[in-house]
């Protein structure tokens, strides 16, 4: 299994969950499973900067 910023690909992200990526903090807007290419800068519909 691969990793993105220390979070294992395939891990789940629940609505409202905090996520850190690239030194920035985000909050999950939609429940989803992490896949490579869905990093916060590439999938803005999944997360919001806080």
C-alpha cells in the first residue's frame, strides 16, 4: 500500500476530520477513501483549508 504525506493510501476520511498536508490544515467535506492524486491541492471538493 502506498502513502501520501504519511497517510496510508486506502485510509478513510470522515466528514469533519482534520487533515494536514504540505504544512497546511484541511477539514474533510465529504467522506472518501484516500487515493494517490486526491491530495488536497488536487481534490478541492473533498477538503477545505482551515
